[in-house]
């Protein structure tokens, strides 16, 4: 068990992250692919990904054995978001840190020779790792990224509402059975053990469909990142996952995000989906015409919310079902 000691400043710096760390999801996805236990992701994703792996992306699998603590340098905290900046952070990791974290994961002798070269600071081995990370993301996640982002953003919105309505204690007590709040300590059943005093660094909660138990990422003076399993496997059949097949990915994401937040302005919707305000407005207009959302102008902003029909689509109910 890991115990995170939170002081007052840490409690003021608790964040529910709606966005994704591309490199963290890539690394957790690779570890999930190697796992033989309960699948956090559906079988079709695993089968499809395995057939598309290339030489570089297969190298990444050597670094992420199931049931082991991952080297922290693989999941860096960066102030500039984006996959390329995260890859740059991995590539610039000091050799001493790489060696120490590989030894913590594997012991003094890594299981394959290229990891020994990586621990020794071989630039070719680091280039192979960066190529593997980039290639695994491309073959396993790139075509799912938009839909996965909408799904996790919607779920993060639900946790944010819990914190707003029930306070920090309500949030921390409802995230996962393996996370318990015993003030001032956050107890987490995870691969790490011991006590960590954050001393004002704060905690960032991140959702992932590729983990079945909480994970904790701690690096230097950066906030602790607690990775929480998504409430249901991403890509499971039925329900919201049928929405992209009916409406297309972006409009399905509009329905999911508006439903999670209950109400969003056009600007906020555009920011969450990373599209232009004009595009967000066009998608909202189309969904309003289909009777799935309502739009109300208040001053200079337009606010969108789901209709009862939109709510039923979001829940995966038959849109033609009777209310009686």
C-alpha cells in the first residue's frame, strides 16, 4: 500500500484531468496488451493491435511487463502538453535515473540485451525506445484517440461534479475501492509501497481504460499522478460506444461531453473537443435539428444541454421506447 500525506496546500491542488497524456496511455496500453489476466480492454482491440505491431513497437513490450512497477521516466510530467514534448522529455532523461529505474523494475540484469544498452546510455537504444513509443501509439491508439478522449472527458466531468457537490472527501472516497481517504492520508492499493509527503505538490487524478487497479506516478517536485481505472472498459459493445457508428465520432463526442457536464457553452465545447468554435456550433446545430440537444442564448454565449431523447441515446436506450 502507498500512503500519500496531503497537507492543506495539497488539498487545494487536487485536479481531475479531462485530457489525456498520450505517452502514459501508450505505455499503459502496451502493458495491458502483454497482460494475461482480466482484460481492461476488449479482446478485439488486443487482437487487432497484435497484428499491427512493428519491430519498434514490439521493443516497447520488453519495457512493460505485466504486474511490475513501470519505470517512471516512461511517463514524464511535462508543462507543455503533447506527445512530442513528452517524447522529448523521455529522450532527455539522465542516464543515472534510467539505470536506477530499470534496476528497480528488473533487478540488476534486464531480461533483454537492448535494455542493458539503454541503462548504459546507448543513444541508439534510446532512439529505438522513442521509435517504439511513437509506433505503438500510431498502431494501437491513433484511430481511437478522439473517441477515447470524449469518453474519459465525460467520466472526468462526473468526478468533478462529485467534488463540487460532496467536497474533496466525497471525491476521494468514491474514486475506486482501492483508494481510501483517512485524513490527512490517501491510502492507495497499488504496486508502490511506503509513505510520500507531497508538501504542496498536489494530486492529479487521471483516468485510463488500460488499468484495472490504481497506479501512482511520482517524479521530482511535480504533482503526484494517480491513475484511476475507467469505470467500464473502453470499446465495450453497446451503450455509448455505438454512438460513433450512428452519428460519427465528433458528434458522438458532443453528445457525451454535453451529457457529462449537463450544460456547456459553444466555446467550452470547442475547447474540450479541441475543435474550432465554428465547428462546434455546426455540430450542435445538426444535433439540435435531430432533437438531441437544446441551445439557449444568454447574452453573448450559447448554452447547450441534452434533451430527454439525447439522454436516452447517451444511456444506450432505444430512442423509440415509450415513456410510459
